[in-house]
C-alpha cells in the first residue's frame, strides 16, 4: 500500500477490524519509511448493477440516491438514520445476490416498500405515493384501509401518528370515498373511517 505522505510502498498493519457491518475491513497502517500512519479499507468488489427506469433508460445503481428517497419518506417519523442506512445496505445485499445484473425501478421500489412497511406506515405511504404505487385515489384508500387494520391489530403507534397527522380525518376519507364511483368500488372494501 502506497503511503499518502511519502509514496513509499512498504507499510505495516497496526490494527485490523471489521467495518461497515462486515462489508469491509478497516486497517490502520504505518509507513516504514516516514512513520506516517494512515487508514485503508478493503471491500468486496461488486459487479455493478444497472437500474432500468420506467422510460427504458438504464443507469448505474446509486445507493446514495436510494438513501435520499428513503430519508425523504422517513422525515418526522421514528425511523432512525441507522435504520435508513440499514435498509439501503440490506437492499444492496439482496441485489448483489441476484443472478441478474439489472433491476427495474419498480422492483427496487418494492424492495424499499417491504422494508418500510415493517418500520413505519407513514414512511411506507409517503414512499408509495412518490414511487407511483397509487394509480388512483381508490388505490390510496385501499392501502390506508389495509394499513389501518394491520396497525389496529398490532396496536401500533404509527396508526396513532397517522390519525394525528390528519391522514384518517373523516372529511378526507369521505371525500376520497365519494370520488370512487360505486360501480368501480370493489366489493368487500372495508370502511376506512376510524371508529
């Protein structure tokens, strides 16, 4: 390893430890020529993954772009920055384990939604609305109803957060339900009005 101070190529390793959740090895080194100490990281070289966007364009997978979307969805929720980074790390690991080197943006969005659903319904709904999961107000209402029944069954505090944020306000839900024509409303759609 070349010393950043004197460019000498011989150094000794003072300490090695696992970093980035076991994804890399951090090494403290000392140059044998000038005694400068520096840190290096050893990582697994991954084959780059390409993301196929909805318009058919392909771009390299960018974990920081994914993290920005997750951070935006998780604003003012109880999802910590560590949990957000863990979601990105888990998704990266899942993608690397695939035999295919390309993934659609829809598949990537589904991975994020799977992780967010268990952490925060508020973040899940925010991400789903931006990601484009909802084609109509009916899809939105159905998702809210599904999340409401799951949350009530668990006694989850995110349900109470949704109520407090006005997402379950009677006026908003009644307005949404009235915009669904009765002929298009699926049978058995549960009422989404709070008790």
